[in-house]
C-alpha cells in the first residue's frame, strides 16, 4: 500500500492513500463506497457568487468609498483594485473575501 503519513509534533495525525486503495479498504471492511471525490466537494464559487464583482465599482461608490480607501483597507494597491473593477484582473479568494467584507456583501465572507 502507498500510504503517506502526515505528522504533527512528532505524532502521526493523518494517513493519505491513493483513492483506489481507499475504496478497496472500504470494500474489505464491508462499508459502502462513497461517490467520486468531485461529486462530494461543492464548488468554491458559482457564477452567481461572482456577480457582485461585476458591480464592484458601483458598490464601492454607493458606500461613498474612494478607490484608494477601499484598496488600502483590503491590502492592495489602488491600481490593482482599478484593474479588478474593470475586469482586467480576477482577485484571489482572500481578496474577494476582504472586498466582500468591506462592502457588506452578504454570504461572501464564508462562500468565497
């Protein structure tokens, strides 16, 4: 068996093994095999979740925030925020969460 042991503080904490071997262990133990991993993992963000980014500039302006203020609060440069607002750049999940938090977009803090 090809098992990788992951330790924390010198003690084994996790065992990682190939999917086929995991399924064989479940079968040998008489347990039901789960569906494929991709069927169990929900997507991080859907098209609908991303829509507020299309309206980022108007959301920012509606809150009365200057681009410089929001950018510095989120920890990015104003020019990078401008690129995000124009659709030229896609921010990573951490920046999305920060923008959502600062703009008060419901459900974004945990979903993205």
